């Protein structure tokens, strides 16, 4: 199996944890895994991305329009990643959270709508899964919902995911597992 997974969002959302968990899951399943992270202005809610390649690859960065999966934790970042990285017939899984940049708050630029993301995915003939769970009060747990839907889509056994999660989640593990199990039901 060769698989390109592009993950993005804003600083503080747990992109690094999500990337590490996914990488370790595939590594534990005896796949070769390489990757690279970019952190930008992570401390100031700036863009953060991670490239994960599973299989026979030599170069860690995902080229434009070649990601099999794009996992995003913010709407604007989902649009950017779908436009730039999602391959035709790929899968976009995104958590519909909104962190408005300064230009949007100053009303100099418009924030993308859900329909804007749908248009890009329609053009690329890509599957799109939007996640929004009102019961997630801590934005740092939205990555668990995205992980759950990704694991379901790629058919990774839940016990494998939860086993790896236990190595990374040191607070509210039971609540994170509840979020994981509930998110599996999202279409």
C-alpha cells in the first residue's frame, strides 16, 4: 500500500498528536512511514501541516494534488488543502471549526463557506466528510473525531487506534475514547 496523508489546521489543535498517532498506527502495522511537519506560527494560531507517506516513498513531502487523504481541523485550512493537495477522487475529512484570520475580522476578506469546500471537492470528484460535534467543548479533542472517521474510512481496527492513542493521550483518555466512538457514526 502507498498512501499520502496531508494533515492541517492551526496551532494548538493537536495536528502533531494526530500525525504522530497515524504514523505510529501504520508503523505498528509493519508499513514504512515517512513524514514531515511544518509549524509556521503555531503559537499564534498560525497554519500547521503534516505530511505522512505510508509505503514505498523516498521523499517526505506530498506533492500538489497527490494526497489520497486530507485531514483538516479548520474550515479555511480545509479549503486550502483541498485546493492544493487533495488528489482527484481523494477524500477530504475536516472538522468544521472556524478561526478567523485578522483580515476576515477586519472585514477585508470573506471567510470560506461550507459550499466553497464542496465546490472544490466536486470539481476534483473527491469524497468529503464534514465533522461537527456540539458535545466537544475542548477544541484540542476535535482531532480525535477526525482520527475516528479516518480510521473508519481506511478500515483500521478500533483496538489498534485506541492502543496507540493510550501512548499519546495523557488527560481525559475516557472522554477522548467516547468522542472516538461517537465520531465513527458520522457520515
